C-alpha cells in the first residue's frame, strides 16, 4: 500500500512540475517578446534591435544610420529621413514633407510654432479592414524618440504577466483538485467533508482549463494577438 501511495504522490508531483514549466516558459516568452523597449509608429510597435535598428518585422524597420540620417523601410520599400535637433527644437525632412516643431518628451508629441500638435490634423480612412498607410507624422514621432534617446516604451506590462500567473495557478488548482478549490474557504460551513458530484468536478476542471489558458495568454503576451483577431 505504501508503494502504491508513493507512486501516486510521485505522479502528482510530476504533473505539478510540468504545469510549473509551462508557466515559466510562457513567462519567458512574454518577457522576451513584449517587455523589450522600443517606439510606436502608429499602432505598430518597433522593438529596439542591434545596430540602432528598431524593428516591427523584416519588411518594416527604422535604422539610425548617421547623426542626421534615418533609413525607413515600409513594406520592403526604402525611404530616407533627415533629423536635426537643437535643444527641444526638431526638424525632420522627408522626401515629400518637412516637419518642424518642438519635442515634448513627457507627453510624446511635437508642437508647431502656432501650438498645434503635429499629426492631429491628419485624417485617415480605411475600407474593408485594410490598414491605412503610415503617415510621415507617425514616423516623425518615432524618429524624435530615437533622436532624444527616449525609447523606453514597451509593448506589454509586467503586471499583466503577474496576473497571468495568478489566473494560471487558480486554473491548475481547479483542474487538479476541483473539490478543494470549489469549497476553498467554505469548508467550515459544512458538517462533513463536502464533495462534488461527477458533473460538478467536470465543470470545475473545465473552468480551471479555461482559466489556465487565459493565464498562458497573459503570461506569454499573446493577448494583443487575440484582441486583434476578435476585434
């Protein structure tokens, strides 16, 4: 009897270890892909890579080439922008447009001489869920952040990873021990040992599985992906 009991405990420990490894791997993925610093270009997040490059994907990136020259690659097409900084005054020259203004690093915007905010008067309309073209003003904000070394933005927040751990732990507890998790902090209300019916255990385990899946999504930083799919 002791050997059988020992085997059961050993098996349960292995299951717990597997669940912990899944959480650790998910958190590592989330930290690597979502807690890297970078800049936003419109709704796109460009993370800081090596060689003064800020990358969205292989076909979309910004590279700081010289003191004033920036190489912009948008959907595989290259263009050049030149940035000149003097105190809080900044001028960014594109092939077809020049943006002049003053950079406010606290609220992340460029203002013109008349006090208006660059980009606020630009209107974009998209049809059939097509992504609108990225405006020069969006690149100007990103270039200003890079030029002023103000690239501390992140795609995700570490607090959400912690919330993911909590959701995942609750889900694991419900899946492994549904009776204990359902009656947690309520056992004192019962004269005997409370016990669920088979259907109740199934529903508790199902809820635990859903909670685990949600925790993995939060820990791994996949929430924005799912949000875009179901938006």
